C-alpha cells in the first residue's frame, strides 16, 4: 500500500507563512494559526510542505488504507485560504449558511480573507469538526 505524501514534519511554520507573498493572506494565515490553536488546544504543525495542521488522528478505511491526518488545518493557496475540516460535522450546513463569503469542496472550505467570514462561526466549526473526527476515530 502506498504511503501518504502529506505527513507531519518539523518544517518551520513561520518560515512557510513568511513566504506567502500576499500580505493579507500572510497576516490572515498567522491569525488562523492563533484561532485554530485556541479552538483545538493543539499547537500548529506542518503537514507536507504547504498544510498547517492541528492535532492528529489515525484513520483506517474499510479498503484497508490507513494513515495519520490533522484533525483540522489550513493552507494558504494561490487563490484562497483552504480550511480543512471533516466532511461531516454537527450543524455543518447551518453553520456554513451563517459563515460568510466562502466556497466548499467535500471537506474543504475556501475563503479569500478572514474579513469575509464570521470568526465566531469559524471557531464553532473547528470544534464541531474536531469532535466529529475524535468520535469517529477514538
């Protein structure tokens, strides 16, 4: 079975975020680190070369594939800040309706900047996603 390419490592988060060219995205990324740290109680860690994750869990699918992943995380991508949550968590749709300007993928929520969203809702989404994952993978 192939190994995951995106694994927790000791790369510098500060160096990574200081390399984000757009000032607003760089500043928002540092603020997201604070928000996610406060909401989860976990210190930020680099996952691969472009994802900042908080906490970790071990998953195992029915297919036999297994690995480790961050409970929540984010990545300052070229077009948006990608927020990584569980694809299902308590009140997900209701919270997203109140969240502010965003786009969604299966488990990702994309925002342009923190000023576009309700940060109180963000904190609830982080906590609900972490709780869901920890209940699914105790």
